């Protein structure tokens, strides 16, 4: 008998008894995942509002996931929290194979790998605080969204300043 080690493990024995049966489930549990500058906060739970439907060959899981995410703008390093909502549709098969598919195991399905996979895929790889984010000044690190940096127009200390002189003499 399987021990429910995760709040995302659901007993589906009633659904496996008859094709066409369905059940709605709402699960809430903390989940910590992240990709570079985007991550979920383990203190605030992810919510899964799902419909489990018995079909020939397994259990079809559909619904939505709501995950609170902490994001850092990749241009200006501004941090903010934003809710990620993800639609899911996945089959948990009742057969055995080695493809890494989601499986029904001893009349239980573990939704945690599905939730983890879908939330990670929904997190932005390069979060932007706004579409026209100007980023940081490469010289002093000031936030260019709040104004320009005076005195950084001349790049005489640049190792490429000599190349600029060559281009100017050819014109």
C-alpha cells in the first residue's frame, strides 16, 4: 500500500472502477521551485484546482494551478511578486513503461511532479518589470528607469576608446 508522502498524492480507486467517472479536487501545498531570477515562495502554497476523469487507459487530469512567484527583473534587478496561473491537461496512464510518463501507482496518482513541472515551465526565463525597462547604468549601476546618469557620456576610460578614434579619423 502506498503511503501519502505528499499532499499532492490522491487516491483514485473510485475513478478506476468505472470509465467516465470524474471528481473535482482542490489541493494546496507549499512548493519551492525556481529558474534563475524567478521562483516560487515555499511559504505561500500553490493551489491546484483540478478535475480527475477516468478514461480508457488512465486518469485525465485537467484544471489550473495558481502559484505565487517572486521575480527579479533581469535588466534592472527590481523585485516583485506575481501570481502565475497555469492550465494543465495531462494523462496519468495505468500501464507500465519506462518513458517517465505520469503513472497511476497502486490506485494513487502523485500530482506533485506534474505541478512542479508545469509551474517551472510557466516561470519566465527573463522576467521584465515592464516592457520598456532601461536597465542599469553599466558604469555606476544606477537604475536608468528613474533618470539618466550625468557624466557618463564620455567613455574615455573604455579599453575600446582607441578604436573609436580610428573610426572617427576614417570618416
